[in-house]
C-alpha cells in the first residue's frame, strides 16, 4: 500500500474539476459526446482501463497520468477471472442482509 499522502483540499478540488471536465478523460472513444474542455499543449486523450485511447473508464495515478502497463495487465486478469461480478454479488448480498428485517 502506498504511503498516505496529504493533498491540500484546494488541490483536490482542482484535480476533480480537471478530471470531470477535461477532454483528456472523454466518456466516448470518438469524443463525440460531451468531449469536455479541448486539449492543448501536447496533452492527448488518456488510455482507458483496458489500454485503449478513450472509452470513459480510466485508471490513473495521482498526477492524472495513465497507470503503467502492469496495472492494465492486472486489470485484464481480474476481468478475465470475473472479479467485478464477484464484488457486485458481495455488495448485493451485504445490502440485502443489512436491509432485511428479521421477524421475532
């Protein structure tokens, strides 16, 4: 686990606005839908979590840059093993258990 980092609240807000509005993280591969603030200065659209440019689901580091190829390989392996389905099943089970009222 990476060491805890203290990022000033103002900087956190700036990063979130950038992530939410920049065309670097467009929601569609072709950039046609809500492309975001146009890119300048050699900045290009980020790779998505599957390693494809664009796509709407991004795996980035704390500097808003693409994660390494090793991370992309790990994510691919987790997808292949059905990890997201297992996580969702666990969440659904926990929610059901937390919201079920036992009759006494």
